[in-house]
C-alpha cells in the first residue's frame, strides 16, 4: 500500500492535492480526506479508501473513486500470485491481455488490436517510459524493476493519451519501485526451475534467476539503493508447420507437401520474395527456395542481465530529488513483423526527478544499442542465397525437373527430385560450415545479403507538472475555492538515431544521410476538477495538445464524472480521445529486406512511391491469372516463340486486375472512447469488492503496412509487362494508414472476496468484441483479441501456520489472429498456476514452490509464436531485517 505524509488541509476538501507524475510516489504527499455525509466506519473506509492510485488522473486518489478503470497489484497481491514474477502476474489482471513471443519477452495490451510490438500501450517505471527508442515499445520488463524492488503495479486498460500523450491509446502500466528511505536493507532472491518437460522439440532445460537489492539511508536527507538481476534459461520454441501458401500451385493441382511453393509459418527463406515462377513442361509453377526451420537459425539460450542504482536526496520534508540509472543486456528472441535474435542487445536509462506537493519535474535519457542482433528471416534467406544465388538455383532446378520428367517421374516426383538436385551441397545445420556462415551473416548490415540488426538510438524526454490549485491554497488559503482543482503539465521528447545506412538514413535534403536523425514532439495539458452536490459528484475536464514533427497540432480532450452517494458505492463515466503518432520505425525505416525495400510512410522518406505504385495483392492476382491463362492455352511442346505469344496474350487479357496504390503518406492514428463503470465495497467490513466497466471505442487511420511495387518504366502502357516479372519492378513495403473505420466494445467484471481466516478469493471476466468496420480495406491491424477470457483465484498467506498457497486458473476463448506473419485461428487454451509458500520468520526467509501451466498443456498466445509449456520453479527469498 502506498505510503504518504499528511499535512493540514480544510476538512471538507475531498480530492487529493499530492501531484504525482505518471504514478510515481516520489513524494509521499498529502491525501486530504473529505467526509461525505455521515462517515462510514466500516472496514471499507479504514482500508479500501486508503488504497490509492495515481496513474488514472496523475494525482493520488482513492482506487474506489478513480474516474476511469484502473487495476492495481499491491504488495499482498504480488506475494500471493503463483506467477514467477510480478510482470508475469499481470496476465491475470482484469481486462488485460498478455501475449508471449518469448520466455524473456511478454507484451501487455488491453481492449483489442494487440500485436507483438504493442506501440499503443505505454509502460512506465516510476513515471519513466522504458521503451526501446527505435521500436517505439518496451521489450517486456527488460528495463524494469526486479521482484525485490517492485512496490505496486497500476494498469489503466483504456486510452490514457489525454493525460500522458505517450501513444497510450490502448492504455498504460506504471511500475512503482520501493523508496530507499522507506525500505532499506539487504534482500536476495534465487529462483531455480525447469521448463520444456515433454517438449517434442528439445529436452528439459534449467531456468535460473538471481536478484539482489541493497538500500541504505545514509543520513536523514540522503539514501541510495542498488539492484541486480541475472536470468538464464532456454526460450520457448516456435515450430508451427502450417502452410501460409497452400494454394501456391493450385492451378497445377499440387497441394500439401507436393506444393513446391510451400511456406511453413516457422520456416524462413521460403517467403513470397523467395519464390520464382518457373516454366516447366510448358506450364508455370511457383517454386520457393527451401529455407530453414527457426530452430536452425536461432540460439534459444536466454540470458538477461539488468541492474539499476538510485540516489535519493530530501531537500526538505516534502521535496525529494532522485537520480536513477538502469542497464539491461539481453540475449533472447523478439518479434515484430519478423522474429529476431536479440544478442548483446543493450538498453540504458539515466533519469532525474524532483517532487514536491506543488511541482513535479522529470528528465531522462534512454540509449539503445542492438549489439549483435539479427533477423531470422534474412538469416535463412541469405544462408540459401550464399550457398547458391536464386538464378543459378532456378537453373539447376529446371534442368533436374526436365530430366526427371524425361525419366518417367510424375510432376510431383520431379519437383522433389529437382529440389534435391538444386540443394546438393547446401549448408546443413549443425555443421562447422553452417555455423561459420551463420556468424558471417550476423555481421552484414544489409538484409538483401546479410541479417544484422545494427541500430543505435536515443530517447531524450523532459516533463513538468504543477498543481496550481495547491500552490494557491498554500500561499493564499482564501484565494482558491476548496472544491476546485487545477493543474497543468508539459513535456518534450526527442528521438535521436545514428543512421546505419541500412535500417535508418537521414532523409532530409542537403543533409549527409549518415548524420543524426532527430524526431521530436512537444505537448502539454490543462486539467481542472470540482466536487459538487455535497462533494458526492466529482467532475474533471482535461485538454491536451501535442505537436509532432511532420504533423500539425492535435488536441485530445477528456471529460470524467464520478458519483459517490457513499464511500461504498461509486459510479463513473468518461469520454476521451487519443492520437498515436508514428514511431521511428514506422516513419523513417529504410530497410533492404528480402529484395523488398521497407520504407517509412512520412513523405520525406517515400516521396513519389505511393503515386506510382501498384498494390502487391493485385499484382499477385494478376500474375496468378497470367499463369492460369498460360497453363490453359500453351500447346504441348510449344516453341519459345509460341510461349512468348501466349504470355503476351495472357498479360493483355488480365492487366485490368492491376490496381494503383490508393494509399498515401502517414497520418496519426485516432481513437474516441466512452467508458462507464461501477466500483463498490460491499458486505459488512467491505469484504466484497466489485468492479464493473463497459467501453465503446471508435478507431480510424490505423498505421499499417502495404506492399506496393513500381514498374521500371515511365510508360504506363507497359506497366503490366513490367509488373509480370520481379526483375522489372521496384518492390516496396510502405507504412501507411488503413482506410477502415473500426468500432469495438467490451467490458469486464471483477470480484474480490475476503473470507474468514485470511483466505482471499477472486474472479474476473473480460469481454471484447469487434462491432463492425466501415470502408474496410483489410489493411487495419487485426483485432487479435479473444472475445471471452476469465481468471479464478484462491490464496492464503497463512493457511496453516507458516504455510501459504495460491491458485490461479486462466482461460481464454479461440480468436482470429491477423498479423504481418500469418493469419488464422488461435485455439482456446487454459492454464492452471499454483504455488506453495513457507515463511521462516526467524531466518528472514521465504520459500515459494510454484508452477505456471502446471498441467504442461502447450499452447500459443498468437499464431507464429512459440509453444508455451509449464515452468516449475523454487524461489528462495532472504529479506533483511530492514527490508
């Protein structure tokens, strides 16, 4: 529970005047209690109304009277969870969806439109954004606190852009750490576990995590803390063999394993850019390079190191200055539109904050270096091309196919024979030659010929907030009405990229393409509030303005109301809007990727491409129709001249299928959200807590990718001829906006019941539904969210003497997943988590024997991701006398 220092305020002032930025209790400041008509002396008043949150309104307020939905994990909840870490425990929070691209990388989302790099959900640590700058989203909890240093977790599942402006249009999470003035001493934790039991793809592997925290109050004004965590393990394995291109040769009746253009989900190097149309026996066949399985090109060894140090100085009783340094070094698997091996990937953050009852200031610098990381798809593609270029491989394939057919083999058999012949001498996984080539490609920073991910990027951020009403009340108590609140804030952020010539360049005219690229935003907000009708109705209004480079000024309003007929019952309503501006990658990417140029959607990056390109989907339909026409109309044993004549006829007949690119340069995403809710403390003593919410959202201008190709000709009459061959077109993947308008709604219900003898039972259910789309173009992000999900829990810290336990059962429904990698249905799954604890108070030791996915039923949280099995662990924690 948050600690705070109280000070004298008028007795009828209910709202809280301690201004805290983004949920960080740097100042344990005042909570001024208003006393509605006659005071309630139940347990709900004495305990629940002292449970405060700050992320919802940027001020401390009772969790029961928050104007928007907010979820909180306090110290007790974190002790009871069967999850191996506080970050894993978020998966069981009401209204929250978590997907798992890796054992060391989980992604938080709420209310739909999830993906593996969720740039719509902000993640803060003590109010500081811990995203990787070039990605625009966090890499799990890589730069976050350890279990020993976490104090509370607050989650706002719903747009928070009006107050934060951090692209938090789907919500935000704020992790608050332990202040060394409040909790000092030595703490040590060792987790040892095992996973991959009964895994068909590997043997069992050990998991280990060692954490240390030390905090010390040096003087009444000066304190410090240091934290370190070292994690080792073996990552979850992605081995989905579903064919993404099952109809690649439907016109020749080749399906399944006979399909020479087969493209399994977890196999790379056989994607669309790795296919050629070969004329064999007078018919067109789509033939893909062989590619490699994910397991062949990635090291699943996981190793994460993170550390932080903080120095806190009290300028006076209510003003505190703090400097924090954080470091993370990662080796694990990460996923965006492709999967990556993060290797020696480094993140650092320097942060400085000042907090007082009136003013909050914060500045921080985040530095990113991708180290020796690489792209798994590019690695597989260039392992194949390094062995034999596409043209030579196609020539060998064609010759072997013709010979096999001449020897009497069937068409399908001939394709198998031709592949084996063309692949003769191909690098084999596990051999010294293969490993040497793998290392070589990891260091080539061009995805057309190598696989390296080499990015250096910084994020510099400064923000300030002032509680104007509190300042006036302190200096001139009679100058400001007690029922009115007023505060204002402003922030500035600049991204700085060191161009590498492949992933990023500086696109500005008359600038060196290798000079630093900058991308900035400035914003601010004004918020006012009042309590009326005997302080039973609390109204707030917020207006935020943001100005990003390359975009005009945007405004976000928020209006909220909370009606509290008593402290037990609280009804809330809110309306707000939010913008998400393009991330660095979406705006400025410049990647050679499998012979397709991926470029940012800002005009400065892609000027002229949108206007002169054709949609790849239409080109695919066009080339497929040309193949059908040729296969149906080419005579047996046709001469090359006859084949060319039929090809020309096929192009002329089907060119009407080609569609010019209707999309254009990037605009910000936009959401409008209406939310209703009710939160109450029921039964004698407030033993039953109830929280219900409902929302309705509208989205437009989803930032998405479209593939569009430009023919290498200035004559529009020849475009179809050029677009029928990969060699006569420039191929692009462009960041743009969907033309679809999307409406979705949902809600959640949570119940927590305090039973006798310390038992705590909980249940929550979440419903999310895509209502409808207008002007649907199929380019919008997938909803990627189960319609139903629920959690059941039962726990007791002292069920029998020093023994405690925790159980959690999670279930989510089947849902349709649409990603850049693959589309399809994600099966429903359930997972039972359990833990048994023993506390040896005399030795300051706590033992926790736990398991996630106790029954070891492997499942996927999204298509293309790894299969997640059981993790079984023992955690031993030493908490020093002052800890």
